[in-house]
C-alpha cells in the first residue's frame, strides 16, 4: 500500500479503531487494520494467492506452505491471506493446530474446528442457512425442474453428509393430524430435526438412529443405501474437499483453509505423525484434484527438518495375540518416504524485512500512533529525531522477532508522546 492510499484509509477510519490497532500491536496481537496497513511484502502474498485462485478457476486444487521462524510473520501472513480471500469471494476457515485440542491426525476434530471457524464473504457464518437458501434457488430454476437436490450435491462426499445436506433441503413429510399419535410415527419430532441436521453437519456426534428418523421424515430416499457411520479421518478430509467443490458450485471462489502452527504435527508420537503425514500427502499430492480446495499451512523450518530426518524405513511389530509357530512380518511405520514425495510442494519461505522496508514500516507506524492519540511530533520539533531513534532501535535489535520489534517501536512512540506537554 503506497503512502497516498495509506493516508486516505487512515483519514476515513474512526479513532477508536486506530487506537485498538496500536494497542493490539503493543501487546503482540493481530488486528485487522494492522494487518491491512502494516503488511510488508504484500505484493508477493498477493501473487501467491492469485496463483492459487487462478488454479481453482481452472477446476483444479492448489496448496501453499508458508515457512518461517517463530515471530517472523507466519500468522500475520495467514491473517492477510484471510482478508484477501474474503475480498475475492472465497469461503475461509482459520484454525490453530494443537496436539491436545486439534490434533491433525484426528481429522474429525480438524473438521469440527474448520466448520466452527467458517466465514463467508458476506459476513454470514451459518452454512445451514446459506445451503437451504441456495438449494431452494437451484431447485426453482426451470432447467432443474426434473432434477432432485441429489444432483446438486457432489457425489464424492461421504454418504452420511450427502444425506444430511439432502435432508436440509427437503421439507418434512406431510402426515395427517389423526395419524400423529400412531406408534409408527413415534419418531416424528420435527422440532428437533433442524437442530440434529445442523449439528451433524458440523461433525458432532448425532446417533445414526436419530438421523435415520430425520432422513425418513425428510424423504431422503437413498439414505439406507450405505452405512451412516463416519469415523475415518480420510472420510472427513473427503467431506472437506466435497464442501469446497459445493462452495464453488454455490457461486463462491472456493474454500480457503488456513492452518496455523503446522509444526505441531511433528510434536506427536510416531504413530500419530504417520497418520498426519498420510493426510498431508492426500492434500499435497492428491490422486485427482479437488475443485475449489485451497489449503494454506504455516510451518517452521524445524518441521521440514524433522520430515527430512524421519526413520522412513522403521518398522513395528503387529499388535494383538500371535501364535509362536506362525511368525508375521513387521509393519512399516510410514507408508512412504514423505521427504522424497514432497519435493515438489509449494513452499514460500518468509525472509526478514530489509532496512528500507523496516524504515517504511516504522514511518507508517508513527503516522498510525500520532493519529490514534492526537499528538504531533513535528510541532515539537521531534519528528526527525524520533525517526532516528526508531531506526536505532531496529539496528540494536536485528535478531529480534518481527512482532517484538513492532512492540519496541510502539513503546518508543509512547515515551516520545509523554515528552510533549499537554
């Protein structure tokens, strides 16, 4: 963002939002305005995003790995990409991976987190509401008069979720009031149907028996064709890819999934890492592209160092009871050597800002601070001296994290403000 555009946006923003941005930077937190105004290297991030968006427009999938040290701007970059994606009509989910709360190898937990963090370009956060509206519009089109909602739902979704989406689009079965008290209609509880479907779509544990009743009375004819159970991690990954394609069919650009703290995948035991690597391989090197699917991961360099040094030929003994006269072969811990398999993945390595970029950034930060708190260093003859002091702070803390440098700069601005008499 050039100086002219920066000043225009600054002038059109309320003072409350300016102060909140400064206060969050002071605490090392992210603020939407701070990300929008103080991002350096946005041209490269825009190019990376546009490359992925172009791939999705061609009907293929795309992925991106942002790699950097702690405090170098990975989370900041993901937040910037989130804003960029929403501005370009993409559905976005941003989550932090964690071995204890959202372990990547348990993709059911990942699915729940992604669904809970889903944001749409228009500000809507309820997928159920948008889906019912879109389904009704699709069925009302003249060219679809001989079709059912099943023709709109991607066929590669897990059976359980295809039935859920179909039931959401259908209305309850008409039952005469005189028959509602019959024993065969004891499961007809329409007040709970919407709640059950919405929570089941979010990945919560709704019993198959309960869902079966909903599907019956919502007239989902195909629900008995397969099991309604869904336990495997790859089934939830397939559902995410299916939803990404559905979003594209609904008129969005696709689904951008932002995974922060990706290095946490390497902080688990070897069996969990093996499952996680297998899921990552399905994302990085899929057998067939998934339309509308755009995952972005943030990793530290340590993660790829771990991948390079993993004992790929390591084996383990099979579990369970075995007969001594029937020896069995050991089982490989990993399905393949992922270090070799991931040679062609898309990695963007973050670099520390140059002295010129830090100077530009510090000037913007100074303008933001003075506008937010209503003080004028140039009026007191401190402007030039303040700029020198800010550059000196940067010079003395070259090895510090980027967010720490920003906090130090804000602290210096606070001190200079206090020198000016009221």
